[in-house]
C-alpha cells in the first residue's frame, strides 16, 4: 500500500510523462528504476528506446516503445534517433518530457519548447567525456556545444536536472549555474537467490574463487588487465557478465590465449545478475583514466557488490574512493598512466595484478565475519535506491 499522502497525490494528478533513452531498454537498470519509481508514485509512464536486431522482449509495469532505426552507429544514428524521437514526442499525449543523457536531450528540449511542456533531465554521465569521444575532438566539441546551448536553459521554471554524483553536479554548477541534485547509480533490492543465477553458477568451477566484472563491456574497463593476470591465478575464475563494444574482441582474445578460467556470459537480466553477484569472491571495477566521465564516476556495480557483501577491487577515483574508504569495503589501485595522444593506458604488469588480487582475497579471508557484515551493512543502508528515489521524485515534482 502507498502512503495516504502519496495516494492522494496520485488521485489528484495521474500526470503523463515520456522518458527516452538511446539504448534498447533491456539492461539499463537506472532507467528502469526511475520508471518504476515514477509509476509507483502515480505517473503514467512511457519509456521510449530503440530496438536492435538481437533485442529480447521486455515486460515492465509501465509502457515501453522501442523504435526500429536504420542506423546503429556514429553521427547518422544520433541524427536519426533524435529526429524520430522528436516527431514522436511532438505528437504524443503527455504532460512532461524526461531525457536520459545528453544524447537524447536535443529532441526532448525542442519538443518541450514547441509544446510548452515541462522538461526533466537525468545526466547518467558527462556525455562529452565518455571514453568513446575522448579521442574524437570534433564529435566531443559537437556534444559540448549542445550542452552549452541547452544546459543554461534547464535553470528556467518547469525544468530540472539530476546527475549521478556530486563531482559532476559541481562541475555543471560552475560551468552553467545549473543546480543538479544527485541521484546515484544504486540498486533496488533484489533477492539474492535466483534460479537462473543458480543454473549459471552450477556451470562454473566449484573449487575456484569467482572474480566478477558486471556491466557494459566497453573500452577502458580494465577487463583485459585481469584476463592477462588469470594465468597466474589458478585458484580463481573470471566471470564477465555484460555486453558492449569490446565484448567480441575480448572473447576472441581469451580463446586465442587459451584462457580456460575466463567465462563470458553476455547479457544477463538484472535479477539473475544479483543472484550471480552474491556468489562472487571479488567484484572488479578497474576503470582507465579516460577523461572526466570515468574519473568522476561511481559505477552502479560498486553498489551492486555492496548489496551482496562482495569486496571490491577498484580504481582510486574520487567518488569510488569516497565509498570504499568510508565503509572499508575493498581495495583501491592507482590509475594506470594514460597517454592522451595515443589513447592508450600503460597496462599493469600481469603478475603484479595477480598479486594484488591474491592479497585482496587473503585480506578478506582473514577478516572477522561479523566485521565483514558490519561494514557492508552500513554501506548498503546508504547505497540503496530506496534512499535516492526520494530525491528523484521530489525533483520531478518541481517541474509541474
């Protein structure tokens, strides 16, 4: 049952809101959490994304629309997506627009201006600073100009914005005078047991410690560094749960090297992923220093590991350090030197990486179980969607 005051709000408004994102909806947990929170709060929610050739069906407690686009990459994709999205938003009945990330903002902004509707913006990252754009100055300048033009106008009445961490909020406040509240990438509660997860775990070696990477398998995630260390970790098994731009390349490299203790699972449903996470001995989040977006990120996998009481091995970046050191829930490693000219990091020595992993596992093996639980219980009480969704709902309410 909803609280009486929230139930009264629902009966009074039943406002319609269209959210949009450039992905195919399946594994975007942040957008799903936002849609679910809004739906539970009484909004009539429609989520618009895109359909890929390998997209699987989605069943959600809110309406979903996936556009089938002709183009899948680069400028032509973004141009087609925003044009198609703009036309849809222009003629769809709604009371407000909700753009997820800068790549969906142009269509939402133009539709909001022409239709004189409220606009809400959710910055999951500093889009011009994503690794895919760091080495492409012309494309980076294009998206920066989009933000330069639109972000100051998000300060106007009936508009609001949130982002994933305080560091990014501070940058945008100084740059544009935009006051963004923080809604972190933290998970909803999921049961730790899941039949699909149990089936996956049954296929993995029982006598090995599971090292888990979960999330997008894209450039700059440090996955290849751990793969290179696996020949020196006979007591461990690396599991990679997710897909992305480098997935096939890394999978081929593992086969080429004959790495028997590496498993690629591909796309994994969120509930299954949470069940799988609970079986891991160590969670991995080894980001490269590829621009401010990574440097100031707090990956949602950190919170996923916390909820399952899995220690983390993570790059020593500000937002990650804030969590890891505050609660003592893992080990931080120095960022690898990154050459902007060549767009490559100097990879860590594989044997050194293996030693760090062994030392981290040994440290947690020696920790008193009660202390282990205490640390993660404190972190989990903070890093939970039940806290952050209150901020999201209060901010969305301000645009009406």
